[in-house]
C-alpha cells in the first residue's frame, strides 16, 4: 500500500496505521477527516503518510498548517526522515516574514513597523538581500538552517521560501497563510490538501489572525502625523474621532457608528499613503499610525463581517477592537475549498466542533478515546462531588476546602503534581491556605520552565489554557516528572462580550447547543490539554483528580467520559487521599512524608 512508502519509520505504533488508513480513505471519499487521538500516537507521521499517498493519486500538493512556528519542527522532522530514507520529496516552509529577516536589528520592531521598513528598503533598493539571489539548499530543512543559508548567500530567506513553496510537494506553514481573510490568502486552499494540526485551537487562532485593534494613542499619533504633513482634512477627522471616543460608553458598537467617527473615511486612507511617501522622501522610518487607522476602516468597509466594541486597553488608553462576527464560516469555507482536509488534535471536542462546521459532506471521524489509548490499570480518575468553583459557591470556606483536597493529592502523590485552576484569581485564593515544604512554582506572565529545578516531588500552580498547562513538557531524561493532574473546577471562560456574540451567531443553527459550542468547548479543550501534560505515551501512569461536582453533570461528563468513566467518586479530602494512596502503592515506590499539614488554616 502507498501509505507504507511515505511512512518514515520501520513499524507503526498502536492505532497509527488505523489512523493513516482512515485519513487516506476519507480523502479518497472527498470528505474532511476529523482525527482526535491522544499525544504519543504519532499523528503527524500518520497524517503525512496518508496525505502523500493520496497526493500521489490526486496530483495535489499538501499544506501542513500549524498554530505556531515551534510546531513546524515536528512535521519538518518527519519530512526530513522520509528524505533520509531515500524518498525524493520536495518540501518547504512559510512563517512570519519578520522571523526570517536577515537584518537581525529589524526583528525586534513592532510587526506593522517592520513591514513598513521592509517595503521602504526594498522600494529604494537599500535591502542587500532583495531581489533574492539563487540559493541551493540540500539535505533536511530546519527553519534555522534555511534562514542561515539564505542570508549567507545574500538572499531574502522569506522570498526564497516563497519561491520554494510554489513547487513543493509539501508546504509547512502557520495558520495565517490559509485563514487570513483580509486580502488574498498566501496559500490558495483550492490547490492543496490541507492538514490542520492542533485543530482544537483553530477558532481562537482564526479570530486572532483576522482581528484589528486601534488604540486612542494611535489615533492621537496619527493625527499628529496628519498635521505634520499638512493633511488638514484627515487631521480634523482624527481629532473628531479622538474626542468622540472619550465620550462613548465601553461595549459593543455598530460598524456604522465607528465609520461615522471619521468624516471622510477614504481621506484617512489617502492620508496614510501620502504620509508614507513623505516620510520616505525625508529618509526616515516610513511607518505611521495612519496605516493602522486606515486598515481598520478598510476592513469595516469590506465584505467580511466584523463585530466592533470599545474596550479599556493598557497604556494606549481605550481601544477600538474589530473581531470576526463568526470564525466558523471562515474555517468552513477554507476547508470546503481545499482538495482535501484533515484536522488533527489530541483534545478536540469532535461533536461540538463538527456541529459548528458547514461542509459539503459530513466529515469522517477517527477518535481514539483516552481510556482506549492508556491502559486501564495505568491511571485512576477521582471526582470530588463535595466542592465546586461555580461563582455562586465561591468564598473562603470553598477555598479552604479546595486547599485541603489539593494538599491530600500532593501528600499521596510520589512525584510532581500539576494543579490547574480556571483563573489566576482562584489560584491565589486557594494558594493562601496552603503551606508547602516541597518545591513549587506559581504561574505568572513571565513564567518559564527552562532552567527551573523542581526536584523529584513538586507542585505547579497553573491557569487552564496558560503556558504551564498547555504545550509544555514535564520531561527529564525521557521520563515524565508528573504523577498527578488536579483540575480545580470546570475551566469555563469568564463571561465575555465576544464569546456571547459567538453564541448568538451560532444559535440559529445550533439552538440550545450554541452555548456549549462556545463555552463548554473551551473548557473541554483546556481539561484535555492539561491531562496531556501527564499522559504522553500509552505506557505513562498517573492520577487524574477533578475537584468539582459539575464533572458529573451530563453535559460535562458526556464530553469527558473517556477520562471519567469508572471514576472513583469521593466526598472529602480523606477519601481522595486514600484513593490515590491505594492506586500509587500498586505502581510506584512508597512516598515520603512531604506535605503534611502544618497548622489549622494552612494545608500542605
């Protein structure tokens, strides 16, 4: 079978061949494939093998789409292995132009300013790397080596990559290149078989890609530039807009109200072009905030549907924020236009996601439940039905009760414990009732695990969806440092005007399920991502603790039943600790005495 030809290893992991075959058959049937399987199955290699086998028949190249530049490394490594095995395979990658710039000093600029500087240097012939010279890069490709080789050859790495992508059998790129609706997509989806990795993050990522923000400070600086270059009409319009924003209420705005802030919206666009020209003539940095205002106006006057609101920002003051009215049509149109589509995830709520999609044919689903991938004797799930973090129940007594249960989980666990909270405020409220004599780490904005020595037993306080609960590896010497995940509360997003608007957009098609497709979807993804920090391979072992009665409610249980099925139900910290002790005594060396309570009101 052609799949083996494109598989980069000598043998398949459990369920890996089945995944590849399901993807291959789905593509041949003209159906999108939603593939959900735990981390460690080898989804990347399986998806590439299946897509390459189909590509050979269909004559269509493949675009492997990732959320971040770091996530490019795995598919590029698998493609490199195929090439090392003697397969003639042409592949390329596309990422942020600024990251690939040969002028290192420009990589630190704000992105809009970098783009203006790039255009300026190229237009005046001052970029020594443009137009790019011919470059021949052999062997396996990594972004770092490709950029280095291109720059050393005197060629713009981004332009070289674009040229390579035109003829590549596989292009690895970030979501931006396929899901950007402002302007033409950089990768025309109608040419490609699309593989979308980390598909659970697609709605939020597509929203971020297509959103615009203009602050009061930018409007003020734009007005100053207009006055400087004698652009009186634009300056007057911006003055009016700035004054009006001071008086307006925070919250949703109609597009008409926003455009009405500017007397002549088209005049702002002309002023931006004129200011750039004048700045180039002066030989100064060409960027002007007039560009940001003009781009907002252009987007709101275009065909894409936006929802606009006025929000309190940071140092720049109030902000006009424009976000897509609904990202699911953007996602659906892109997938439907492609030669084939494969969506991969380890934490995708397939039912909720597929309900929101609108595709010509029902997608084919390949789903490996958690309790099928991880052997039953290798994990225990415990649900405490006596606590909840719902807003109406929060208070000091609740925080103390959660602290007691977290202390019991730490005491019974032989290695690291990752405690995941729905918000930083709740984390702090519980943390104050814990006294610990083991190493611990509390998530903050600048938290980084690199270089942190946590010891054999430790506690990490993380926020659901944050950097310590998603994407990070707790691995040392090939061994997982964690033994227990404690999920404190159901991590629903806090009520948000944008999320509420998405619910409204989905309600005509989904009815009562619309709220679940937005709020419950986010919570389920965060829980599965946190659990994925412990279970990276089928042989991993450990405990899952869920501190909230709502995990037993039908709506939550139905989305997490592969983790909650057969769970031990407890009602206090003593029962929780006993359940964990019994489980770990059968798996790992006896625990020490770390973490005993030290006083009546502080548990640890």
